């Protein structure tokens, strides 16, 4: 809602009077006159507290007026090809908070502001980017790097983390993130520690609206050997937002088709004794928003890049079965054979008509279909990824497709 205060100044020879009226309207004249350059606007308007700016003009009678235009801190589309979403702020507020103007919003009267923060800093703004020191270069520092996130208001129930870039040291041979890792504190939901390669992944984090801040912490060890970097967009989601994920869903997909992969997944054939890509001690849910008319969901192995689109248990880096069998139904295990690491599809039925909800091993059925609602994929890994018969696994990479005919 645009909040306006119309101040009419009528200058007389012997006196002056000011009339202030508060009203809500669509300001066609001011919108049409919105400047396209921040420099010209900066010379004509002034920022006030609470996100207001002064916009001078004249009324229909030619009298001088000053409008107060409120700039809501809404998401906006930036001109940056990587940091694509910013926060709408008055130009002076963006500059004061060390932000960068990347496009315009609020009919041209405000900046689409890109706000980046790094180690030891705090944010109270939506769509803040948590980056490594020296980004867009790599990081060679050590120790704790923490971003403190304060809610923009008391109506925030979730944070969404988008891993635009994320490259830390790989887990150890047991799948434990001990050298470098990201952890989250202050959330009301359980968030696993992750490490390795996770660019393109995301997380939803449940928070209590009136609780304290949330902290994102990257632990950096001197033992790290990778070109470490991260850029994590932190979006704040209102409790009544249509974009809020169901509670308890660490990941949430809203399209009719898509691809879901485990954290640190890699489809390349493992090198013997190279360790696992699968992160241990995870237990989370991936939720799929049911589109209109959908009655079921089908899951298939993603074969793009090789046969290792599903290697969750057994020895992936030892040739115990022919390489051309890896990834296929012949290398899969199901049901009660899956007790340590597995994915669970409630109500799952394979393309062979066999009912199973747990899937593990070095392969996946040609397809698994479920009509159980809501559509959920549960992921479970135990504490040991280097057992006698369980090492070198890559994780999973599964395609889903919602069905309108069941």
C-alpha cells in the first residue's frame, strides 16, 4: 500500500499556511515522473526513517507539494546475472548498509539493493548473500566464519538457503564433515552439517518468529586442500507466505518435474580408496508440492553423466559387479535389506509391480511410483560410510515427475 502525505504550501504576502492530509491513492503523475537514474533521483529526494522518501512535485493547481513515498523491503529482480534477487531499499539506505545498487524498484524510486555479508557480520535484511572473504575469489582463511541473521520482523517462520556457490573440503572416509563444514544454529528444525560440493542445492530452515537470531557458521581447517568458496543467499519467508515450505521439509520443490540429489553428490566413477561422497548422519525429508490435478509421482534414476546416479550402499569403488550393471535394477536393494543408508518413498511401487518403500544398494529400479500424499522422499544415512561392505558411494540423483493419470 502506498502511504502518502500531501503537504500544500500556499505562500501569501502576509502569511503562509500548511495543510497536511493523509490518504491512500494511486499517484499517476508521480509514477509517470519516476526517474530512471539513481543519481538524478538522489539530488531530488531524501531518505527518511522507516523506509520513506520525500518526492517533490506539484498538484493539479500547480502548487508545490511533497509526497512521502514508503519503500517496502520487498524482493526485487537485480541486473546481476549471478546475484539475481535483491531487496528494495531507498538509495541512501542501500549505500548506508554497504549494499550495491543493481537495478531499480518501487516504480524507479528505490534501489534493487544487493547486500553481501561475510565473517563476523550481521544482517536484518531479506535476500542477504553470505559470502567467503575475498569473494568472488577463493578463501584460504582458517577458523570460524559466522553470519548472524536477525528477522526482518516477527512474522518470519522460515529461512531459505540457496547455495549459489559452495565448495568446501570433502568429508573423511567415514562420510563425516570434519575439515570444513557448514552448520546452522538457532533453528527450530534439525539441519545437518554439510561439506564438499553443494552448488545449486538449497535448504529450508524452520524458525520461531519471536526467538533469537539464526547463525550460519563455516568452520575452516588448516588441513583443507580445496579452493574453498561459498555464496549463500539467505531469504526470509513470512509465516503466511505462499512460498513457505511444509514444516519439517529440509528441501522443497514446487515444479511438476525436477531433479533431487543428495548433498555432495557426484556422478563420476569413484577412484579406489578415494573415500565417500555420501555425507553420514543425515535424516531429512524432501517434499514436492503437489500441482493441480496430480494424483501420483514417479521417480527414476538420472543417468546424465554416468551410471552412478544411485550408489547408496555396498562397495562402489571396488569392482564386485560389472560396471555396466552399476545403477541398474540388477544392482539395487529394497525393503528390509535397507537398514543403514537408504531413501524412503512412502507407498512406493516399482515398475515390476513390487511394493517397497525403501531403496538402497548400487542401483535403482527403472521407476518407482507412489500415490501416497503428500509427495515426500525421506533420506537416511548412518554414522559409518567406511564399513567392510560400504564405501566409495556417490549418493543419489533422482528425477521426479508428477502424474495426472494414475
